[in-house]
C-alpha cells in the first residue's frame, strides 16, 4: 500500500508530513514507548469527523485488554526444536503479514478479519541478539530493514492474534477502495493510514503485555515487525537484558525461576527442513511463505487473558499534532 498515490488529508499538509508522523510513532516504539505511540494515533483518529469516523470508533472499542494471543504455550517446544548445540534461538520476530489479496466489497458480509501473523526465529549467527541492547538493535535496523533480514532459522504460525479483526478488516476494506481509486475523501484517507498504524502499534502493545503477564520460555529478544504490511513498523518489544530485568525478584535481584524454562539444547535432526511445518512447498520466502502460513492451521491453545489496559492519555505530547484550523 502507498497512501501517496492519492493523497488527501484533513490532518497532514503533505504525504511527507504523514510519513514524518509515522516515523515519529515508530521511533517511540523503538525507544520502548508504545503506549505513547498509541496515544498519538488515537488522538489523531479522534480528529476525524469529531471522533465519529467508523475506524476511529473501532479503535476506541479495541483496547489492549481486548487483544489476545494464542499459541504462546507452544513456544518452549518450538525453541527447543530449532536449537542447535552452541546455537540456541536468541530472538524471535512476530510480524504482521500483508494479505495476498484485498477483500472485495460485500454489503451482505462483515469485513471482520484478523491479521495474519508469522513468527521468525533467529540465532546469534544472524545478529548478536543475546548481547545486544535496545540501542544496538535499533541501529541494526538500518534505513530499510534489519541486518538479520532473511537470516531466520525457521518460520512458523504458532502465535496468532484475536481481537483486532474488527478494525483490521475495516481498514482492509478501505484499502481495497483506495486500490480501486474510490477513496478520495480526506478523512477516509487519514483513517486508512492511521488505522493501519493503530493495528501495528496495538499488536506491539499486546505482545509486550503477554510477555509481562505470562513470561517467556527463556530470556530471548522479541521483535514485532511487518512483512509487506503498511506502515512497515519494526521495533523491539523486549531485549534479552530487559527481560532479565523484568523477572528480577525483589531488591536482591534474584531471578524468579518460574518465569522461564532452563535452556535445553537439542541437536538439529538430520532431515531438518526449514519449511517442515508446511506441507506442500519447500521454499520459505516472500509470497510463498505467506501463503503457507495462512493455510497452516494455527495451534488452538488457550487465549491470553492477562493483558492490561493501555496507559492513560498523555495529552501534552499530541497537542501540537491536532488538526490545523481551517
């Protein structure tokens, strides 16, 4: 998607200004402030039709506490499956995968659709995740993508999301209208761009909440990103060191062992195939990868119910970004 093909806005003076705003949102996420990033987007959405725009109302109805993740319970066995002697999994990236086709308008059917997620698993052979802090990881993203791009050990669809389908499905409907040249209203164009950004940030917040509420099998870096999904946000949720800080127990700095499993290394099977979780295609990349992830049935594990509500609004940070007077 490119919102610069047809640019109209009630909020931004140009496509460059919109890009700058989205860049600021991503920078907040990379600095570990996704709640502030969400606040900025929500404030802008509330400027559309005085908060009565469909996508703005759907955003209001989608707090962090309404977003759940399934499949978290299988991460431990997945990590152990991929581990190799002296090369354990040290990071995973949970990415929104852009749909291969946009839904056609159908007034008789709901636009509801949950985002497709893919999870990529990395070792230190791709990047020194086990030693890298947030600043180093952010530097590793470079100008376009992480230096670890395409260097994953395995891809899967174990983790999936529930609770974003209402707003995400509506955003895809607007994107289809944009693709067909039918989305020209300034407020609708703003809603399309901001709606995509809202979904990306809300997923990031939800994954952080699950980590804080349920923990990880062991201390690894967790990233949230995108695979050809506008606005292409990529940011670390927790680094390995940050997770150790999270699970420290009390003033003595003791680690609460119940929050993570001990590292168990397993040799890679002789017939190891990076695409073995899929049944038909042997190549793991691009459109083929997304197709297999979409067709693979997600593991139906109990949903997470511990995600806390998002932080309160920080009005001082978004006042200058409000709609300009006519």
